C-alpha cells in the first residue's frame, strides 16, 4: 500500500513509520521536516500536499497541538489552539483526503486518553480528543467507496515521560512500538468507526 503519514517526524509518527515501512510504501510528512511538508491547519497546504503525492491507499495522522494550562486562565484564543490544530486540522485532513484515497482506503486519526480520563490543566486536550473520537464514529457511517476511518487514543508514551510524566501521575505509560500496532490494525485491518484505546 501507499501510505501517507502526517506527523511522521514526531515520537508517535516515527514508531508508526518503523512498524509499517517494512511492508508498504511510506510517504513521510512533517510540518517543517520529512519528505514533504504540510500544515494541517491550512486547507490549501493539505490540498497542495496531495497535489504532489497523488492518490494513496491510507492516510495516517499522528499530529496535532493542544493547549495545556489552568482552566481559570483559559481564554477563547488559548482554547482555539487545540480546536484549530488537532481537531479541525485532522478533520480537514480527512475531508480533503477522501478525494485522494483509492477505493477501500483508510483514514486513521489520533486523539488521546484525556478524552475520557481528564487531568488538571488538560481541559483543551479533553475537549479536542473527545471531539475527534465522536467525529470518527459519525464519519464512518457516511464515507463513500468503502473508505474506512478509525482513531487511535493512547495514554502517555514511555518515550515522552521525561516531558509529560509529572502531568500524568498514576497513568501507566505505553511504549511507542505498542501504540504503533494500533495504527497497523487500523490501516491493515478491516474495521471502521473504531476507537483503539491504549491505556
């Protein structure tokens, strides 16, 4: 399969590339690095990306920024960080990407554990992750041409504990290699409308 991985240069993205590359043609996309660059907040940037790479069999997104901070200090602009980047950005990638997917292709997005297990300072992430999960379940019943869509919702990664560990006390971290298997299941399996949770 020809698979485009958006966010391929990040921690999760690298693990997904390592999992899928031995069996498939991988196109690595980053915001400023990788074979190609694209900004998921910009619809024109997404269209330009697909204009360069053409039709694909699978679209995987392992990217998206959210805002972490106290709710008492949250402003509408700060809340929009996650809405415009991780939520709307991935939705745009899916909506535009459908036209560049071969029949029977797949889309895999990324949400996260905070969508159903919140932490202090994580209201933006919780709202965004929950929105992505709901979008995937709804989109799955409407996508044309046998196209499938799923989402991977992982807890904090082992590889990211040095940065995020203090915010995730009591959460059992999972290694990136295990998280990558969920993306493999989505891309290489047959299910749709699924939330693959790794707790």
